[in-house]
C-alpha cells in the first residue's frame, strides 16, 4: 500500500489537538474549574431568528411539498441572494449570484482552494498564521521539507510588534498568497491603503490572493475594509472566504461561503481560464452541499431581525475583548488586536516561551490560552486569548492571570 508520504511526514499534532491533549491530562487534578480562552469557538446560543428558521425548515422537510433532496451544488439562490444583499450591497460591492459558493465551512474551503493550483505552485502566507493554510498545502506536497520550524518551499511574511503586524510583500515570485483580516491569531487588521498595496501587487504579478474574512463581523470601524472587493481591481485577482461560524454562532451548525468572481481568470496557453468555472467543476464532483434547514437558518441570520440578534452577540464578545485589552494594558503588559477581532495577542512578559507560558497559565491560573508559536515561528513569545467566553468567565480569568504575573 503506497500511502501519502506528505501526510506521513507532517510535523506534530494539529495545534488544537495538542492543546486538548495537555488540557485533558491536567484537568482531573486541577484545583478549580478551568476557564477556556483558547480555541476560537463561540459560546452564545443560536439567536431565536435562526433557530425558528431552522425548525420551520425541518418541519417543511417532513411534508411532501416541502421536502428537499440534494441541494444545488453552489447553494440555494435564496441564501446566495441574501448574502449579496446583506453582506456586499451595503459595501458598494456588486457581485453576481454565480460568484457565490455555499459550503459547510471556511475551513473546508480555505483548505481545499489550493486544489486550483498546480502541485508545484509556490505559496506565501503570513507568520503567524491560521494553521489550516499551511497544513493543506503541506499535505498536497507543495511545501518541500520541514526542517527547523520551516518549510523549504514556503514564503513566509513575518508579522510582529516590530512591523506593527503589517506583512511585507513577498520578495520571491509566488502563485498564491493567503491573507486573513481581521487576523487570526493576532487580532490585527489592515487599513484600506495597506490592503490595496497587496491587491496592486497581486494584479501586477498575477498572484492569486485567498482572502479569509471569517471575522469581518467584528470590525467596528467602517474605514477598515470588510471585504477585499472594496479595493479596486480585487475581483480580478482575489477569492474571498466568509463564514457564519463567528458572525452568527454556526461553529456547530456549519455554513459558510466563498466568493470567486467571474472576472477572476488566469492565462493558460494564451487562453483566459475562469477560476469560478474550475471551482464549479471541482465542487460538482466533490461535495453535495449544505442541508436545506441550515441554509434557511443562515439566511435568517442575514434577515433584519437575525442581523440585530447576532450583532448583539458580536458586541458582547467585543466587550470581553475590550475587558482583556484594558486589564492587560493597565497592568503594563503589551497587547495587540482585540479592537476589530475577538482575539487578543499578548506579548509574554519576562521572555518565557509560548508553550512554557501556556503550561504556566494552565497549571497556576487554570486558564487555557493558545501558545503563539503554534501559529508559526513569529508567534514565539506571544499567547492568544479569545473573547468568546462569558463576561464573568473572562473577568475571572483576567483576575487569575494578573494574580500570577
Ligand atoms: N478561517 C479562520 C481564520 C478561522 O479562524 C476559522 C476558525 O477558527 C475558520 C476559517 C473556520 O471557519 P469555519 O467554522 O467556517 O470552518
């Protein structure tokens, strides 16, 4: 049996599997309940507009007239139209229905979209980074060898306090560049001018941008772009991935969408090839979509009532983020993010490593964070905390952390 050697040689565990392993080994002997500010999972229940739509659609499925079998490959028109109306029209972004692909998660698509590229295509991504982009390319055999914490065929763009978490442009030719803003893990954003620099570079060099906007609902200032298509020309060079997970609490419900504009083409043998058509071809062979009740639930999250309810939840999480930033800043610690994102990126005081500090927080404060180094070498010396717990738990966690520092 010839197994996938790229998979066999993947380094270590997926980050959150390793955290879960350490937490479950320690939890039985912990002197008080753990507070989890680690994995980026929401905690608020689904909003009433969403559950009502899901329940109504489920009942509909039990009737002869309302039964739905396989959904359309790209998703139901009612949801795709709601996305265009609620998420793009207010930004002045004009897209077509066929530009939208409904999927069961941004993880599914951000990991799969590399299949559009040749096996030897070159990739660039920021460091630290959401690990899914790296792992999916490594498993496809595109990244070369892994030695001393780095892949031999991967261009990384370091983001740290010294460059204010704004990456430089790639210095070597690449085929695809991943950008995630608001950023997981650092919680930082790019201004319109900073994002335009990347779009202009991509247009000039014909580099595909994969823009992950999973956290766009957390942006609190209209001056910060919520979509890459707010930047002129981006529809010719960028794919955008969005999700209902963090905007509407769908981490367990599963619904997301990807935009591949029909203006996005690549030259192959002198012909313009549509990436939208390629992805449609791939989707038709590889998936059967998201269920009718869940697509109805997602559309309800975009309705005026649903929007008001989920926006209130997002504001609640952002109150927690503000609490974390204020507490740490008042204690003289250096923190980043937490203003347009549910993540706070703490510079670890005293020069401790990310994993040592993670273990110390776990064992002395009974608080679970995420070690920055798990997101890439430039994350060493940082710890990520999420704003997704309750206000009370967040307050208690901050008191515990400050007590041990
Ligand atoms: N993209 C980023 C940057 C994320 O942080 C996450 C989840 O944490 C995802 C995508 C996954 O989203 P989904 O739940 O839609 O798969």
